């Protein structure tokens, strides 16, 4: 007896995304997953460049939701999820493209039961995707998970709640992220960022959070936690959500077989452009996240210590670089 495959909803949020959304939608409709089990929902946050009209004209199968204002990334994703009833949600940025088997790889990963059960993997078999790589499933119950502001509840079920994927930059060879790392003061880091992919991240691992550019979520977990916190306008909504997922006893994992490319711009120096707009929204959301995290235990001192240590590290590095530059300038060339 064949096990029915689950339904999936892609949710993309656009905001003046006309230059990139075409490539994104094309990779969504070309997934090697049964088309009748997939729907695409686009929530447009008051674009003024004609994005929603273009989508409606070129992809009439897309469920398009137009917003007269920009309520933020978190709220827009919540709206998109509310307009679907699928088993899983796949959140994808409008400047991301997916490999044709991305969805099959994600569904196959989620459908794999915990290693201790010994039960077969019906979805992976039906999809014809590769067997699940070796992971830490056998021992994860006994392993402490990194978190901030308190202990993560022990995972009783080993079920995956959220998964991230291997994301490249637009060149297709430079890694963007293979899973999020969360520091004690809330500063985030993309594991593997700016490295060339040489097979160093080929294991399914538990991660602190999945990058919101392309993440896969169980519907029941999403519903249980109420989706993204709408107070985040930009950044940290997925960090907050993944921390809640882990505290609720589910796993947040990285799937190296699901491949995506994020066509965002980064500078030739090998770092993201740190615009004032980015710094404002990133750190504003970070402080909100840390306040929300530490408020229940009133252990704000933990954040203060971690933040002070981070600032000292930054200043020390800046001073060292300044000293080196001064020394170099003062030494005449032969």
C-alpha cells in the first residue's frame, strides 16, 4: 500500500521584487514533486514596481495576496500561511532559487522516523530520493542544545519541526549558509559563509536556527507556536521561531541534500554590505529577541555580560587592525 505524499505550500513575500521574482517562481513550479500537491502563495507588501501585476499575468496559478501597506516580513508570512491548509510550509525569499529536487529532499527528510523506531521511510521510498545520511539521531536525546536565556526542553520525540538547507550565493559555488549559529548575546552567524563547498557540510546536523531565506516547517508545529512573532518587522523572526521550536521538544535541522541559491548582493571584501538600514533593523530586532528571551527569568545580566564581552572583542580587533595599519604606513618600502 502506497503512503500518500503530503501537501506543501510555498510562501514568498515580495516588496518591489520584480527583478528577482521570476527566477524564484520558475524554480518553484519546476519542482520534481507532484504538482497537484503543491500550491504557491505570494504575499505582496505594497510593491510599487508592478510586481503583483506581473505575477498575476505570468503565473496565474499563484495565489496572490495584495497588501496595501508593508506590515513586515514576519506578518506577511503569517498571512500567507493562513491562506493555506497544507501539511508543510516552505518559506522562500523572492531572490532565492531552488534545485529541482529541493522539495522532494525536504519531504523525504521530514518523513524519516526517528532512528530508534526501525520503521520504514514511506515518503522517501515513494519519492525515490536518497536514503537519509547518518546523523546524530541515536544520541541527540542526551546532547545539550545551545540556546540563550534558558535550557532547551529535552526532546522526547526526535521529530523534526523545522529544517534549513544548503544555501549558496548567486555564483552557485560560494556558501551562504549551512545553518544558523546563535551567540549568547543574540549575534547570529551563518555557518560556512563565504567558504567554497568541498563537502565539509554534508551531514544532517541539529542547528540553532534555519535561515528564513529557504526553510521548511511542519504545519502542526507552525500552528502550535502561532507562526512568526509579528513584532519583528525584519530579521530575527526565524531565529525566535526556531528557538521556540527547540524548546517545545522538536528538532531544527540542516539538510545538505536540499540546495538553494540566494541571489543577494555581497561586497567584494567578502562581507555583507553593512548599511545603516541593515544595522538599524538587525540590532533593533536582536534587542527585541534578547529582551523576549531573558524577560521570563529576569536574567538580563547574562545578556549584559555577553554583550560586553562581544564589544570588547570588537574593540580589541579594531585596535589590533589599526595598530597594524599604522605600523605598515610608518615603515618605508625598500
